[in-house]
């Protein structure tokens, strides 16, 4: 049961989908979205790692 709350909190935070929309999804579909959001997040973090947002050059 805790896993469902984690999935819903994760997707709700990143995608701003409602509780009802997330609960209407099949578990496998929610997991797929969690993996995709995590993958995108990891990629973005790797691309910006070590970069200072105040560097203009």
C-alpha cells in the first residue's frame, strides 16, 4: 500500500495530475510513468551537474 502512495505523490508532484486521475490508472501504467519521469529527471540532472546557473559563458 505504501508503494501506491509513493507513486501517486511522485507523479502528482512532477506532473500535477489529480489523485483521481492517478488512481484510475492501472498499476503498471503508473509505474511506467514513474520510470519515464525518473529517467528524464536523471538526464536533466546529469546535464546540469557541476554547472553554475550564474555562469553566462
